[in-house]
C-alpha cells in the first residue's frame, strides 16, 4: 500500500516592492524541491498580459485560476506579489476561504527607506526611481481578519524561509505530482 500524498498547502507572500517576496518564494522551492508551483503576480500581470495594476484587472482572475489549477493538480502553491488589498483583497479572501487545505498568508513588512536600499540592487533600478516606488508603497496593507503573519524587515532571508516552511508545514518534501519528471 502506498502512502497518499500529503495535502497541498497554499502560501501567499505579500509586501511592498523589494520586500523579498520573490527571493523567499525561490528559496522555498529550492529547499522543498519538486512539487511547489510558484505563481508570481509580476509574471502574470506584466509579462503574460502586459497589464497595468488596476482594480478589476484581467490578471486578478488569471492569478486566481492559476493558483486554483495548481492546487487542484496536487502542487503546493506559493503566490507572491505586492497584491494590494484594494485590488486583490476580495480575490485573496475568496481563495483562502474556498481552499479546503492549509492556507498561510505572510506579509513582508519593510519600511520605505529599506525598500529604496534593496531596490538599488535590482536590475531595474535605473528604470524605476524613488518617486515611482513611493507611489507604489503601502505601509502594512494587510488583508482583513488578521490572516497574515507579519514578517519584520530584520528577519533574514534564511530565517524567513525557515519560518514560512515551519508555519505552513512544508518542512519535508512531498512526492512530485503525477505526470512530472
């Protein structure tokens, strides 16, 4: 008799630009191995659709469908992005409420000054300036109901990955979903 695969997990990583969301998501996948789908707001919104971030944007539904599809097919799923509450809050709330497995939401809280310092190390630093970053910045833009664990700026990348893995139950790799190699 084979052991059934462990139930999938939904992990949502939110925070301002340069808060470390993408790095944490990549670290989770690296530590866990196969079986984690990474859904990036930037990839779906900017690269796939080339859409501006706005209320009612097409990317909101695409993100929702992509996350649900990955979960339905046995992948732990990490959704990461700025995901403003004003634009994405309803979708995120429904996604977490509809998902019968374990969901864990994290908000990476980085002050604006640290956002600027981290942004300066990115390849797009010459294209996006401080004024644009300031216009995007939302301090503690938390989902309603206290569903997010707030991770402070002084948490190292390794410590944040450890925390997300521990809290979400991703501490041990699962078998890859069927059909993957």
